[in-house]
């Protein structure tokens, strides 16, 4: 439930484009946006099950976690700020471990600054920019302070 690389995009459409391009890397990619997948399927996906349409992988099944862990290990997660925030907070009150999405093994967060046809990107569109900042405040900043800055942030 903690991808090594997390890519944050403006929209589900942009997420799909990036997932198709990234699939050539032959790494398991977790689909973390709302289009054609509800949050419960994504929670199942992140907790080790393979949801209905949640995994795109060049090797046909995703890698296993290290050791004898039954959990899938996603090299890359691609999603929109609103869904990432919802997954970050999903079940947080019931679990001492945090929400469905955790960032404890995430090494790189990429903010996709690709502009849509109207010239907006994830940082400039009113709705997504607020959700992005909330995600950063609630998920990334606490993780950075726990890990002494051992996570990188990139704008692409």
C-alpha cells in the first residue's frame, strides 16, 4: 500500500495516458484515480488484492512484496489528488497504521505539470490545486518529518 513512485496528475484521462506510457517499464502500476473504479476496489488493491481494473503491468501480474509477504508491491502508483487524498484518509480512524494509501516506502513523488486543453495543470486548476495541497499537508509533510527528508519531490 505504499508505491515506490507516486505520480499525481490533473485528471483520470491524463492518468490513463501516463499509465499506458509507463507500462513499457514492465513494473506493476496501481491505478489510483476514480474513473471506472470505486474506492473500495482501490483499497483492496492497495491491501494486497488485485482489484477489478486496478493494475496495469507489463509482466502480467505485478511483483510480490519482499520475503514471504502476501501483499503486492507496486513500483508505481498513478492518481489524481482527490482520490489520493481519499485513499490516504480511508480507514485512518480504524487503523493505527494510517489509511489505505501509505507513503512509508515511497521514495519519489512526481507532480505532473502537463497542461490540459484549457491551459490548466494540477497546480493551477482550482479544485485539484486545493486537493494537492491537502494531500501534501496530510500525507507528504508528516512522512518527510518522520523519515528525515528521505523522499524526493519532482515536478514533471
